[in-house]
């Protein structure tokens, strides 16, 4: 029996989410694929790449699922394009299902990435590489503040600084690896990301209970969730990225 699975990876530099589907096309895989696309769209990436090269087989429902992903992406403002990688029988299944009329389909991953790098407009983006040092969260806060001032987003300066401070502190305390703070402007969103070399994904912990502590465990990500429009985490090629967004047109929370 062929194992089926979905894997998600984020390319911070391209602001791209890659969703890899492996195995046989089953109802469960279809549900997982649609859920992965829905979750990826919350981040508002510049594109979503569906890597379907590793499928053992497929039926007509695959084309319908890819079309559903395309409709979800194009229905956003701004739209998020969906592209696919497929070959052989899978490519033919998508073509006969009408997918090729709406979705760009590439023969391999390298071809798709090269096309996306050429087609996507360069983002308004700035990045800072930092070491796992106690002073690094301060440098991260200053970095995001400089970006907000340079882009005329003064009203987002304080919530953006607070979010990046928490994410950078987590990278220092828990990942313990060099990390990169990336600030980018994607149309109506300010996107904040901290990428480190630890593949372990963070989770919001239950409150530690009563006691004198002024900073209970789990409070950092709770503060991020309360300040951001959306936030999440995903694996990268070298570890993980934790991201958060703020609406540039919305008043800050709090």
C-alpha cells in the first residue's frame, strides 16, 4: 500500500509556500490538501506551489481539488496565484480536467521555481541576520521599527515591534541558532517573519497556573496572537519560520 501524506514548506526569500503531496490520491489526502491550501492562504504568500510529482495515481477529483485551490487564491485581494508541478499521467489528468486553463503547470520543481522568480514582482522587503544573543531581540525591534518608519507605517510601529520582539526572544531562548528577521510589505499587509535553524515548531502552552511570575510560560505567543491579524509557523529547508501579519489599512489592536 502506498503511503499518502502532505508536507508544507515555506520559502521566506520568495514569500512562497510549497505544498508537497505524496502517495495515492485518497479522500483523506484531498481533505488534507485543501486544508493545507486554506492555511497557507492565511499567510498571504506571493504564490502557492502544489508539487504533485510524487503521486502514484490520481482520479478526476484531483483536478477539482486543484481548481478549488485556484478559486480560493484568486478570490483574495490581492489574489494569490496557484501553480502546480506535475508530469506524465498526473499532468494529463490535470490537463483533461481543465486545470491547465487556469493554473500554470510545470514539468519539474526547478522549472516552476525559476518561472516564479521571474514572474513575481520583487517584494518591498528587508532582512536582518542575528545571532542567538540576549541583545538580538533589541536589534530585531529596531529593524522592524526602521522598516515601519521608512514605509510610512508609523501606526504599526508599536505592535510590529512587540510581535518581532517575542518571536526573536523565542528564537534566542528555544532555538539557540542564528536567525533571520524579515519584514516585507505585501500589498495591504505587513508581514513579519523570524526564521531559525531549529525544526521543532512552537506551540502555545497552557498558562502555568497561579504564582508570582509576571511572565508565565506561553505568554509570548499569546501576545503575538492578540496583536497580529494572523500568525503561524511552518518548516523551511533549514529549520522553521514563525510569521505574523498586520493589516496596513487597519487600526492597530489594543
